[in-house]
C-alpha cells in the first residue's frame, strides 16, 4: 500500500519505519521538520517499567496547590477554552484507583512491546542516538510520597515487568554517587536497573536518514489544511501549498494538533497539550554528573545522561497552546540542577526548550481506527509524557491493525 503518515515526531517516524519494514510505500508530511514538536528536547528517559499515570487518586488533595501555587511543578491555569475544561473534568473523573490500576497495566504491556521492538530495530540498524541502559532512580523527598511509591511498585510487580527495588537514600547514593552530597534531601527511591535513556531528536534524525534510503517521500514544512473524505474513505490530505497527497491509508501522528484535524472528519479526540520544558548542558564541570537517570519526584524533574550531556526536563502545565518559554521556568530547571548536582557543568549554554505533550485524561494513547472516522484513517497519538517510551510499540500495533482490516 501507499501510506501517508501525518507527523514527523518520534511517533510518526517510528510508524513510517515500521511501515517500510512491512513493505509499504510511505509519504511523511509535517508542518515543521523532524522532531520539531514534543520530540525535540523531551526528558530522554525510556521509562518501560515505571509508567505511573498522572491521573491518580492523590491528585484530589493537591488540587488547590495546582490551581493557585505559582511554583507548583504541575500547574493548571484555566483558559477561555471549552476543550481544556472538558479535558480537566474527564481527567478528574479518571483520578480513581480502579482507572489508575487499569491504565498502569495497559501502559506496561505497551511499554514491553516497545522495548522489544526498539531492541530489534537497534540490532537491525546502526543507530547513533546516545542510547544507554544504566537504570533509573525515582527519588522521593517525603516518607508519605515514598510509601505511595512502594504501593505503586507492589502493583507493578503483580503485573509483571522487570525487577524494581525500593531503596533507602543511602542505597540510592551507592547506586548513583552523584546524589551523595544531597542524600539528606531524600526519604528513599525506586530503582529500576533495566531502564534506558537516549536522545529522541537524534533517533528521529536517524530515522530520516534510514527512511530516505528506502525511497520515503518527504513533504516537510507543509501545513495540513484539511483531510479529504468521500464515502467514509479518506481520499487525500490537502496541504497549504495547494498540493493534495493521495494514498491508500493515512496515519495521524500530529500530537497535540491532532484533535483539530480529526474533528473535521467526525473524530473527537480527548487530547490536550501538557506543556513541559528542558535544558541540556555539557557535563564539563569538576563535580559528578549522574550516569543513572534520576527523577526528582517532588519537583517533577528528570535528569538523563546523553553521552557528554545532561538533559534536565520537567514541569507539567495546562496553559493552553502557548509555546512561549518564560525565563523563570528555565531558571527553575537550572536551580534544580545546581541544587542536586552543583558543579556537574559550567552551565555555559542551556539550550532552553519547550514542548507540548499530547495527553489523554487517562494517560492511554489513542491507537488505530476510530469507529466514527474514515475506514482507512488510523490514529497514533495521545501518549502524554511517554511518547518516546511507547513509540515503537504503538507503531507496531497500528501497522498490525492496518493489516488486519
């Protein structure tokens, strides 16, 4: 078949790669370039075994802080936007134990499929994207938060997956010596030895390089105007340049802009952007930079080693579609880095970045055909903060669904 993939982030490019693996002819369309959206500077963690959804019963007690506190890591700022209010109401409805457990189980299955797929692709291709499998520590600053994490750990162990361990602050410092100077800040952590980190933007660039050798057609820097449908079949995608691209099937992977396009063909997606930020610094200071990926749970900040660089990413903001980078958010990430790993870098260039993670209220992505939509339109979007982690498995699932129809 000729398949048109809409979106050239990690989700779209992984889908394009899997389609070429199965022998299909592919055209990729994106209004920017490869990884120009949420894939460009994300948290860099491949979090296969620690997938706790944001929609958690604990959110209810935090609501006043989330709505009002200026320095909350998770920030909700109501807009004059019915889509935001609808998303928030569905999100709060999903903040219950049954939904959280169900979402965790489904995410763990998809993450396991992703790990297997990406491992297979890495064996097949020579990929240079600063991949490492040095494990992950999720650190907790209060005994209460650490207790809740141990309960989530017990749930995940019942569901299978790789070994994980609850560790004391001292044990965590033995695993990652860079934490030792700040040991007194933490009550404990969850250690997953099998977790990985990598540069998502570099992987996207590698996919472009490899796909170009497979005669994939590129329509980059082209805004999608509309999806042309006749008799419940998508005929073409119409671009701002006036060009129409026809194909046998289409896959919508445009992240937080997917709902606008999908709505025009009768599909209503409960996806809203969760804005996040990152900095990337060279590890050229006299002090230790961590080799193990670190998540500072209280601050909602992750630290991931990418070769000789350290990616620091965090924050979750429901603030609409505004892509402005407020200096105070970057300063906050810089302060957090200096607080934990004081002299790991000279901090000469911060490479500030922001991205819009496309999130569903439950945290589960939207994959495959939708019953209200055209029969040959497939969705692959709504992965929230787990897009990099879930990209390979989602691509395999969507392409498999295409073959089963």
